[in-house]
C-alpha cells in the first residue's frame, strides 16, 4: 500500500504565498509522474501542475508564472510553491502520483486533499 499525505494548506490573503507538500509512504519503490490537482464544489477536478520522473514540468495556463512544482526523491516528496495567490485559486488541492518498480508497472495514487483559501 502507498499513502500520499498533503500538508501546507490554509488561509492566505490575495498576493500571498503557500507551499504545499505531499509525502509518499508505504511500499515505495520509485516515484514517477507526480502532480497536483484542485477541485471546488460542483466543478470537475483540474490538473494544476505535473512533474515527470526526469523533472519535466507542466502547468495549467492560469497558474503559469505563479506556481512552481518540484520534487525531492530522497524524501519521497513533491512540493507546490504558490505565489501571488488569487481568490480564484481557492480549492481543495490533491496530490497525485504514479508509484511502482518500473514506469510501465506504476499505479496511480491520490491523497485526501488540503484546503487552500485565498481571501482578504
């Protein structure tokens, strides 16, 4: 079993910053593509950022230039640095990862989410 646990969410004013962390534990062999998604009630889950096993990064257009995804494989951790936060960024943020002995045999795992609220 693999568990993904997010932390770092909270209440922040517009223009502020937060750093989300996601730590993988359990039967960890290798971490491949890792990503952050977000969801608000009544809306579908949206991909925010992804980072591949070779450190290629992709972002949804609305966060480009403001958010940075990174990973520390030695700590089995992926981060999302969020700067210049806007009220529209308010959502539950979920960590997603592919974990397995090889990239072809990796399975998908999800965290339980952490709330980010941007408000004055």
